[in-house]
């Protein structure tokens, strides 16, 4: 018999992480429990990503590993969800006998129900791959009284942009906005239960409401409504497409105290020629002008970005333009990737593919600059006092400070570790903290006031 103990493995973007968190809660509500270790689980769930090459290969090797790990057992059920599931679909059934459920983006909402059936009916296989016309609303499934101090709320699904390199519109479907009423209801409920930091999530949040599912509320309108929720200390949103960011959203950084001064604004390239081939629908002049307006509205704003190195036809000169523009803007962090061909995309058909070694060397140059610059920013914060919202006990293993180490985030979302002498429960509390030390990716600080 298949036990109701599960193990979830998640790849890719924040959307997937958020989907997996929801799935865990929904399964708990149905009497499943999370296994302490993978070996003890009966139900394996892979939430996959196919945006870049490596995550896809990981899925195949992981399925192989699960097969080996569970050799001889007949009480194992594997479900594959997310973008790779949407692409490969029922193909998994033939390659891996243990896989009995595949579900795509819109199938997620019914995956818990499906798993419920599949543990009982052991001959059954199910696929939930259809795209629905509406945003598939999910039960919130928060059990118990407490919610984490920071969390994510989905506001839309899919993407209509068809950037030349990107598989997302094919795997996640066309853009479907959620109704502003249900977004607002969910945010309000979470804040009432103790959430103080919310990130609104979508593939292209700035075009929220601009699809057939919109209810007339623009993203700027939604942002103001959510920012108005009493008790919401911090509001963030991701991802913004530069072509769609409205002046009203930019201005909100200056007028709304709870909108955090950090924005992820994928630039992808600093070469107008490449941006055009990518189909991004902005040029570097427009990108610069958005950055200028943002910084005028909020001088302490930190910007982060996505960069693709080695798009077909990219020359050394194009790459240098990317590097120089990134340096000029001074991104606090970049997610930078080598270009990889995705099946069925326009870029796959383009000539002049960049040599892998050349691409890798460019990526290293970019990442070396970014690592150094990120460190500089973190060092620049030493001596300042920041409001830290605590998440829980520190996961840092090299903590040599006495007392209990807690971890939280500053207003920019940067991880801060603080040793506190007393055994207080700091989760969900805000505390002024003086930054005393900068590590490569995080900060260390000490208490500089009372929590609120
Ligand atoms: N190759 C490399 N990077 C890609 N991304 C999306 N598609 C590809 C691809 N084919 C990157 C983009 C996007 C991020 C989520 O992933 O930078 O913003
Ligand atoms: Fe992909 Fe472009 Fe949509 Fe982002 S905006 S998900 S890069 S198609």
C-alpha cells in the first residue's frame, strides 16, 4: 500500500517554489505528511522547470535516482509537475513506470485531489495538462494560526510576450490575471494572520489586468490597494518587464512607504541590436530612462536584473555593451545565464550561435564583476542601522557567535544574521539592527533597539 508520506523536489523560479509551498499545505490538509528524508517517502513530487537547459536534464537524472533508491519497492508513486511536465506530458509514463501523475501549470490546483485518488487506486495514471481559460483559483489551505512573516501571493499566470529565447509562453500558457478582489482578499487574510512582508508574483506583473481575464484594475491600482492593507510593513513584486512598467508604478516607490526599495528589472542585454532580436520591445535608452525615473522617485532603490550571455549573433562588442551598461547602472545582483536553445522558440532557428567556450568566458567576466560589486554594496552597509524582519533561527552552520542566531531580511531582502542573548521567539518581529560585518552573500549585525 502506498503511504501518504511525500517528498517534494522543486526547481526553477519563485513561482515554482510558491506552487510547491502551496502543494505541501494542500497535501497536509488531505492527511499526507512530509517525509523526514527522501528515503522514507512513498510519494515523490518533482516540480520542474524548463527555462534553461540544466534543470531539464536534472529531472531525468532525478527520476533515475528515485528508481534506483526505491528498487524492489512497489509502494512508490511519482508525480511530475511544472514546465517540463507540460512539455513532455504523458511521455514520462512510458519512460518511468513509477510516474503516475503529470500536471502542468493549470493542473496544479487539482493535483492534491488526483494524488488522493492515485494512492488508493494503484492501477491508475492521470495527466492534468490542459490549459484552462480562467486563472485556476486554489484553496488557501493554511492550517494552524500562524503564517510565515514573509510570503508570496500569485497575481497571474502565464505570459504573452514570446521573447525569442523563452519557452515560458509555451509551458505556462497565455497570460491570465487573477481577479483583483481575490488577490486583495488573500493578502488581507495573510496580513491578519501575521504576515508582514508580501511579494506579489507573476511572470510579468506590470501587465496585470491587461488580458481578457482582467477586471479593469491595473497593476498600479492593485499595488496601491495592497499597500493600503493595515499592518503590511513590506510590499514587493516580481517580475517586471521594462516595456510595461507604468509611471504610476515608478512613482509609487516614492509615495508608498511600505513598497520596498528594491526592484528586479530584467535587462537581458545592453546591446540594442540584441534586444531587438530578442523581441524585448525596449532599447537601452528606454531602459536607462526607467532607471533614472525610478532613482528620482526613490534614491536608495537597489536594482537587480536578469542577463543572457551569448544570444545567437552576440559579438564581443555586444557583450561589452551589456557589461558596461550593467556597471553604469550598478545592479545589486544579477541572475546571469548562458543562452540555451529551447525547443520551438524563435531563437532556436537563428543563425550564428555563439561558441560555448566563448559564451562561458563572457559569463565568467560578467559574474566576476557582479560578485565584486555585490560585495561592495554589502560592505557599504556596515555601520548602518537597518530594520530586520526575522524569519526564524539562523541556518548558518559557521555561526561562531554566542547566544542564539536568528536570521531575517532587511528592507532590500538581504539576509542578515543576528546573535541575540535571550531565548526570545523573534520570528515575525522587526528589530533595528546595526550591521557589523559583510559576508559574500549576507550580513551580520547586532541588536540596536527594541522589536516592534
Ligand atoms: N537561455 C538562457 N536564459 C534564459 N532565460 C529565459 N530563457 C532562456 C534561455 N533560453 C532567462 C532570462 C529570464 C530568466 C528567468 O531566465 O534571463 O529572465
Ligand atoms: Fe519569457 Fe519574455 Fe515572458 Fe519573461 S517576458 S516569461 S522572458 S517570454
